């Protein structure tokens, strides 16, 4: 069984919902399993520290998770059109994997959620792609053959799965379907590249 890493940060649960749908898509591909991980929040207080294991949800990511998995789905809520600091903080610690080329040639995708319709979803997705490109990863999005991209009135982007979370606490039908499709597409592609 090969594993695909679903790594995300979620402060209010919307990005976590997308992560679970992407994991569902990965798990739907025979021989592939999702490894879901998160990152701890960062603090403006220098003395603050986080427990080694979260109280609930998936475990915190370790650098070896990046090395052991055949692909990566990276997710974050939007923060002024950029990824959240907690995810950026973790990515900034991946210099050893960059130096060794541990992620080079692996496939990746990105996903995000925002509280407003034009809250910077696509720029957030692009901001998450930049470090993956520096690592030498192959990036994929969602093709317009996914009918949800043309019918959605909420989230969804060719750059990756998205969710418009303003008044809706749960994913729309299209958001749900697109996130599952992205996970399945990532797993199929990762399997083909590792054969």
C-alpha cells in the first residue's frame, strides 16, 4: 500500500473538511491510502509552545512524512491571499528535504478555503505552489472535464479544490465532489509516476 500525504492547517474546520474529502478520493484508488497530517498553530508569543500531540484530529506532520509518501496534497485557509503562517512555518523547515531532493519528481496539489467569495483563494493556491516548485514537485490541478468546475456557485478552481465558507459550515455538493476528484486524480498520477 502506497501513501499520499494530505497536509493541512485549519483554524475553523473548513479546510479540514476539504482535507477529508481529498483523503476520501485518495483512498478510493486501489493500492493507495491517505496519510492525513496537520501542523501546530504558531504564536506571536515567543515562549508559547504546543503539545507534541494534538488533542483531537490528525497527528502533527513530521519531516519523514514528506519523504515516505509518494505524493502531497497541501491545504490552508486563506490569509490575505496567502497561506496561513502555521503552514508556511512548517514549509520553512523543509530545507533538508530540498537539499536532498526528497520531493523532486513527486506529484502535488493544493486546496484552500476562504470566508469571502473573492477572499484570495486562487492567490493562496498559487502561494502554496511556490515552495512545491522549489522542491521539484510536479503540480496538478482540476481539469474542466470535472463538470463541477462549470456548475459551481461556491468554491472550485482549476488550480485546486476550494471552499467558500462564509455562511455555509459544510461543503457544497460541487466542492465536495471536486475535492474527492482532486484526491483521486492525485493518487492515480502518483501511482503512475512511481511504477
